[in-house]
C-alpha cells in the first residue's frame, strides 16, 4: 500500500503535488478537528506517504499554517466596484456570508488545540489567509475617498474594519450564515454613519 502511495505521489510533482497535499490537509481539518488531525490521515487522504509530507513540513503545526496560507492563495476574494461604498460593502459581506462561513467556523471551532499549542489566535492565521495582497476593504475605502463619500480624516483602523468585525461577531455567535437583513443593518445603521458622518437611515435594500 505504501508503495502505491509513493507511485501516486511521484506522478504529481512540484507545485501540483504541494497543492494536493495542502488541499488534503485543509479538508482533514474541516472534517475533524486539530486534536484528531494527523500527518498519517493527511497522507492517506492525499494518496501519498508520511515521508512525502515530512519532507516539506516538519510538524503538523507547520502543515496547518501552510494549508491556511494556501487556501488564501487558492480562493482570493473578489473586490467589487459598484460605484458606491454602500453597495461595495454589502457585496463584500454577502460574498463572505456565502463563501467563507465554513472557513471562519473551522478556524475557531476546529483549531482550538492549535491555538493552545502555539499560543496564537485566529487573528494570526487570518494574516496568513489574507497574505500580502491589499485588503479588499482598503481598496473599497480608497475608491470611496476618491469619490468624496468618505473624509479620510475620519478614518481609523477600527472604523475601516468595523463592518467585518460586526459580521464576524454574528458568525461566531451563531456558527452559520448571517441573515441578509442583518448585513444591511450593519452597513446602513452602523458602518456608513460612522464612515461618512451622515445619517443614511433612508437607504433601502
């Protein structure tokens, strides 16, 4: 059986093999949790051997970090450009609501053991997930500034990410997608008034 796995792994080389290993690692985390996560299980799922994995990542902690970074590269988030800050923010939140809930739940629920072992938290893995590319929110806000919707003097790091922080809190409390009317409330009742300094309660979805 091990020989068969070695043969399979030799057919995939370089980036293709590494992507298959990291996809298998992430799928294993999603289906179980960090406590049950083993190199053996990832090797079996990927159709390869432990040796192939250990050549690249010496510990399962390293493998977890690599899998999270790979996920960010594999599934980059689109940056909407609707012409308004409101519609851009709603598009970003709706995309995250439809496509990133499982990711958020996995990071919090299934990786508790990882955080205890490493003394880190979800924010540390989020940095790996986002990578070095410009954050979608930053791009959206810069366009809003250029259109005159936002006064840059009002901006702070907390205000920039407020909508996502509120969205993340809703997800963590329910561990499921957020109702769309709640996304609208986050943007219309909290985010836009703070970002623009204007009462935007008249917006309708």
